C-alpha cells in the first residue's frame, strides 16, 4: 500500500506495514465481523474517542479509563497502562512499539 505522506493517515501508517499479499489473503478468511474489527482498529476508523472527537461529537478525546492520553488505536494496542494485563494475555507483551504491531499477523491483532 502506498501512503500519501501529505495526508492525515497517521494512525494507519503507524500500525500497518504496507502492501502485504499474506495480509490480504488472511483478511479474506476472516468473517465480516473479524475483518471489520481488524481494519477499524489498524486504521483508526472506529468508535474510540479520538475519532469521535474529530467528528465533533464529544468534547474531549481522552481515554475513558484514565483520561491521560488520547484514546487512539495506537494507545490501546501499544501504550495504555490500564490495558497491560489484557495486552499481555492476547499479545504476549505488556507494552508494544509500533513496529512490533506492524509485524504482527492479522490474526493476532
């Protein structure tokens, strides 16, 4: 996938490594709910507060549980201290960097 670096696709660039035939094939085997969840989480087009704030539907984009940082896909997947146990259970690490998430299989996400 070619990124337009002049646009606002920051979250997708942080979490998606680029054009991957294996990723496309894996998405084809997901059901509609699974593929929608993975795509929305990786692109930032979801119901997390940052996007809802950008749309003008809420007053603050801060994370619901602690309110210290913006509630984004990157924050939930990589950084949030509140979600450490869940992240460790499902992704085998307490904290992740963006490059690690880019290299994860779609099934892991």
